[in-house]
């Protein structure tokens, strides 16, 4: 029998407010990557409403699967593996993706592989950089997570530090809201900050204990709120651009410094960055400058692969499958799945 050259994964991601489906070959090549975004719907409420998210996933998912197959020019028979985000995320939202993946796996007889959402974010870099291989240090910055993790191999990751309160993307979104920007605020704050002076309004840099890889982002949100209210009470103007730039500078200096410290202490050569906040333009400049200065190789996906998408899950599912992972139909959504 002729040996099959490629393993094609059909991957489903529905952990938050994007219904995303992709087809990925050998964990590295995107054949299609479709996303039905719910952002305009949740914007009306100023944040993701879990019940509304589940309902929209349910309405969209079959259509997005069809679109992804069409775009790749493939049929379900040509798919080898069904990958799906198992967690973490909103449980009702995850369940829609998982139930769909299970149904396709059952009907087609193809193996089902559950994936950790963060493993997916890290894997977005395998799609962007075909020759990138572990080990490396990873900095994962998203709406729900902020981690520094040592990626030993494709399926072995050790978390060195995490946030003790808000995730960095959450801090971006809350500060953006204080500044009157629409949901999700991160990309809007990014644009506003580009027009501001990062030194005009200084916020506290929170490094926690010496040597700690943990983060804390909730204090700065209060710091911004106090500054804005204080200015208003004094009848003084607020330069939103400067506040945005000052906030961004304070959080990004800390994440970049801690990531570089981890690279040094673990004698690594590579720093891999991932997650929605990795799309941030200021972060990308700061990382480039810092890594060039220290002689570290840095990797960061294109902005569209930083935010939630199906292709990253397709890549992670491929490597999990290669390591022997196959789930049965009892696989359940796990809202707080550990990395
Ligand atoms: O990874 P992601 O799509 O979803 C989660 O897994 O949470 O991340 C979404 C987060 C949101 O908080 C959003 O505001 C933030 O990423 N984000 C940004 C930018 N683009 C998205 N934050 C700062 N600058 C950006 N350009
Ligand atoms: Zn995500």
C-alpha cells in the first residue's frame, strides 16, 4: 500500500467568542482557516456573555466546518484526524465544539484528539515558522491567560509563572473600557497608545518577589481608574493617548523583562510569544529591541494567528496525535484544564 504522506487535521476551536475551523497538514501547513467572529454581538454587552456565545457557536459551527472544507478543497473522507479544543474556556462554548467534533469522529470513524487551548496558541508559531522546534521559552499573553512556560518538547510544557489575578488581555480590555473604547479593547488601546507619550503618565511596574515569574495585572487597572477619576475631580483634562501609552509601557516592560530573565536562567536560545496580546504593535517592537540586544532568537506569529483561530488547534492536535493521544467519545469539556 502506498504510504500516506500527509496527516490532515480538521480542527475546531470554540472556547470563547470565535467559532473557528481549520484544515492543517502535518501540523505546519494551513489549508484553510475560517472564523465566524461574535465580537459585534458581544460588543453590545461590553464583554462576552457565555450563554449568547454558546447559542451562536451552535448556529454557526456546521456552516464554518463546511466553509473550511470547501476552502481547502477537501471532503471529510480526506481528513485523518479531528482535533478540538478541550479547555480551558467557557464550558458551554467548549461543549458545542466538542459535541460537533465527536459527531464527525463517530460518523467518519476518524480519531478524535482533544487539545489544550494554550498548547494551541504556542503551536501557532509552528505554522508561522516551519523550522521552529522545541525546546524554547514561551510567553503566552491572552485574554484569559498570562504564562511563562518552558516548552521541553511538542507535548511537554512546564509552567514557570502565571498571573495571580487578571490576565494581561483582561487588563487591556478593562483599561480600554475606562478610556471609553469598545470591546474587545486591546486592539483599540494599541492604536490609541501609538499616538501617546509613554512617559507622560507613569504607572507602577509590578514585578512581585525577586526572581518570580508570576504576574499581577489587577493593580494597574485600579491605578488607571484612580488617575482618570483624580484628574476629573480636579477639573483637569485627560490625554487618553498618554494614559493608554503609559499603561501599555508599564505592563509590557514587566512581561518582556520576565520572559528574558526566564530565557537566561534556563539557558535557552529562543523565545516564542503567543496569544491575542502578542498581536500588540508596541510589544512586538519592544521584544525585537530587547531580544536583538541580548542575542535571543524570537518568534511571534502574524497578528491573525495570535488571536483565537482553528489552525493553531490543528497544529497542536497533530503533535498530540503523533505522540499517541486519541480521545474517546466520553471526552468532556474542562473549563479550567491545567497546562
Ligand atoms: O488569545 P485570545 O484571542 O483569546 C483568549 O484566549 O483569551 O486573546 C484575546 C485578547 C483580548 O483581551 C484582546 O483585547 C487582546 O487579546 N488583544 C490585544 C490586541 N489584539 C487582541 N491586546 C493588545 N493589543 C492588541 N493588538
Ligand atoms: Zn486564546
